[in-house]
C-alpha cells in the first residue's frame, strides 16, 4: 500500500474516534457569576454540587466545625479588581479561595489569598486570611449550589450563596469613583442656559449649567428620562462630556454611550452636539443665556 | 488630503500584540497530540469549529494602535454597491474612503482587533465589512474623519478615539 493511502486510512480511522476531551463531565460542574458595580468587577467561580436527595447536609454530611468551601472540587474563588469591603471588613484587590467554618448557629466566612486550593485543604486560621462571622438563613430549594447577586446599588451589591436549605448573604461595598475635576476657569465656559432637542427636533427642553467645586452640574427640564433632571457633566476630553444622572446628590448613572461635544468660541460655549455611539448627532443644544 | 500620516507616527506605534488563545489543553503524549491535531483538522473540515467571533478575545481600551502601512489606499473599502442593505453605514464608509492612511493607524475598539487578518480600523471597512453593522466601527470612522478635517493629527485622533471608545 502506498504511503499516501496509509495516511488516508489513518485519518479515516481517527475520524471515527470520539473527539479527545469530550469525557469531562463532572458531578459538580463548573459555574460562575460576576457583577460590575461602579467600575469594580466581582467574580465568583465555583463547582456546583447538587444535594441529590441527601438529607441533613449541614451538621451531617458537612459536620459542624468543618471548614467547607461553598462549592466542590477546587475551592470556590472570589476575585475583586479593586479594594472592597465585605460585611464591613476590608478586602484587598485580589483573588481568594472561599471557605466557611460551618457551625450550628453562626458561620465564619474565610477568604484565603491562596486561591488555588482543593476542597479537602480545610485551611487553618492564618493572618493572611480575611475572616468574619455570618448568620446563615433558611432558604427553600437550592438543590444545586448557586452564587448570585440578587441586589445591586451604585455603592455595592449583595453576593449570596444558597445550597441545601441554607443561604449566606455578603454585603459588598465598592470604592466610590471620583469624577475628574473640572478646573474652575474651564467650567465657567459652559455655565448658562441651553435650549436643546434630543432624538427629534420637536423634543425641546432646557438645560441650565452651573460650575462649582470642580464640577459642572445641571438642571434639565423636560429631560428624556426623569432621572436626568439633575445631571453632572463627566469629563471625557477637552469640551467632551458624558452625562451623569444625580439622584439624592449622588451619581447614579453615567451614560458612556453618548457624548456632549461643546463648541467653544472665545472662551465660551455656544452650544453642543449630542452624539451617539456611531457618532451621529442625536441631539443639539444652543445657548440662550 | 495632502498631509502625511507617517509624519506623526511614533516608534511606540506598534502593531497589535499576538492573538489570544493558546492550545493549553494538548496532552503531553505526542500520540495524543497527533490524534488531537488530526481530529481538529477533520472537525474543521466538517464545519464543527466555532466561528471566530466565539473565540475572539475582547480587549477594550488597548492603547496600541497600528502603524499605517506605507502606500495604503481605500481600494479595498467596500463600494456603495455592497452597502445597499446598510444605508445607515454609507456615510461612515464615505468618510473612511477619504482618509485610509489615517484610519489604518487606528485600532478598533469593538473587539474585532484580535481576529486573524485584522490590521486596523480600515480592516473593518474591507472584506466582510464589519463596519456595515457595527456602531463602534462606524462611530470611530466618522469621528476620525471629523477630527482630521478639523486639523487634528493622527496621534490626537487616536487619543480622542481612545477617550471616546476605549
């Protein structure tokens, strides 16, 4: 048989084999969840055990006093890309393996900077760890272990683990993001009142801008969304701003898909274009005062 | 346009880094490697490989812009006849046709920059015509043209693109 024919036979035989790497099914498949809050990303990666009819999980299958990873196989990990606080305890930016010292009443959450640990490691107390108490709640269902973020606010989020009738909630607070300051002399360029349209030229409204304390803030009457009644201009580049909605004096939403481009003549803004992601003009403002 | 974009290119203006994704899961066994390779070839031939979009590494905000290729033109930018079903994209293509030497010095921020064969924002307007449906590609092209017409240099345009889309 010629060599080419031999190789064709080998190739055909290989085609009949199952693809290498298919047989990777796990009883506790990998899963994950992430949440971004004001520029901070919080990521949980874990293997997901199921109760599968087993009774008396906590205090039985998982004995009281066991340092358990709320997951399976390799320890569950929590990663934060900025310093945060969890239940009021400072947690530095980084990746941690997550453990819980399971007790009849109060559990202890343990974040260990050695992120890659197998579930049987049961790490001993260590000064590198972040440890704090939590009180688990009863929960219905949760046969399959799940980490989720059931609540999100501008300042933080709730991270929750639920499994086998118990849940633990962690309140994560993220660091605030400061709006870049606008130099007073520059901010004065934009101060005044503008008539503007948004979307359609018939959608007329008025935007009054003021400058103080390094910020350019505004009052938008007839804004397309009620939450934009009080706004802050967030600097992007010279004379370019994103618009930020203020609620109760705090920054609530910065619309990064849209840019307000001011036209400045002789040190004073005469108006602005509002441009969408494709750079087309979707609104326009003209100074009236 | 009479300006030479190469005059504003800087030594740090390098081409994008190596594409993402490595074959980390190959077995140590050379026999198995062989089987994997053969299986991959066969699977690929059968159309079982995921599309490029499924594996492209999204890397927003990467400041590394490509160096415009000497003599680059808009010859490969899709003509209007290819835009009949995409009227909203037409002005972006028109804008890019006027300044290929500038657009070729800009890295696109929509996530397509790591696709094999991609060189610059100009690539989005050629071949498969990514820019026909991508708001970011269109926006960057239009913005580049606007800024160039207002007298901005390539570096200034790059800075503005990064501020807006990075």
